[in-house]
C-alpha cells in the first residue's frame, strides 16, 4: 500500500500550488534573476488556471494511487501539468 508517501506527495503539491502563485508578484517581472516569461503577467488568469489544474490533478492522483501502476498513471498526468507550465512560462537561457 502507498499511503504515507502518497499523502505527503499530494500535500506537497497542494501546498506548492498555493505558494507558487505568490512567487510571481508584479514587481518580480524583471531583474537579473528573473527566469519567468513575461507571458505570466500578460495573462495571469491563464497562468493561475494551469496552477489550479496542477492542484486538482494532484488531489485526483492522491485519491487514485494504490499500487505502482496507478502511481505511474497519476504521476504522468501531474508531471505533464508541470512540464506544460514550464514549457510555456519559463524563459530559456542559452
């Protein structure tokens, strides 16, 4: 059974969803350390929608996982949420 790790992982993702949005206030758009794409602030609603999807999918994953196969399926969905957001909103540095 995958109870403790599953609970900790899901809780971590839900907490991250709640805090990630706070990491992008309007005054963080520029600066030497800025690696977030301006698209975040151009359409904050779309960005927050992706964060909401991550939160919902992490809760669904927590409820669905009961063995290795169900973990793989749930992890794939949550990892896709992460990758899609990073692909869209993370500036590439060469």
